[in-house]
């Protein structure tokens, strides 16, 4: 996935369609993807692969535990 390219295409689409609702929504999605990509790059900066893998497993376990609690109270 080439997020900067998707972002650039969304900008062109938004301008060409005179800021229609659909193009503004696509722009929001592209900005969100770009933000997520930058956050991920910064979060894992300087880690070797084993440290990164351990951190990702920890995050997945934490998300899973939160989902279990949500499921318990909402089922």
C-alpha cells in the first residue's frame, strides 16, 4: 500500500469534484491512513525485529483482554 500516493490522489479527486461529500470522505480516509502509517513508523523506530515482535504480541494480548471484558458485559 502506497499511502502517500493514495493521499495525493484523494486531494486531486477532492479538488476536481469541487469538494463533494464523497471526495471529502475519501480525503478523511486517506489522512487517517497516513496518520496511522506515521504513528506505526514512529512507534517501532529503533527496535530490532525480536523486540518489535514482542511488543506487537503484548499489544495484541492487551487488545484481546479488553475485547474479552467488552464481550462479557455486552453479551
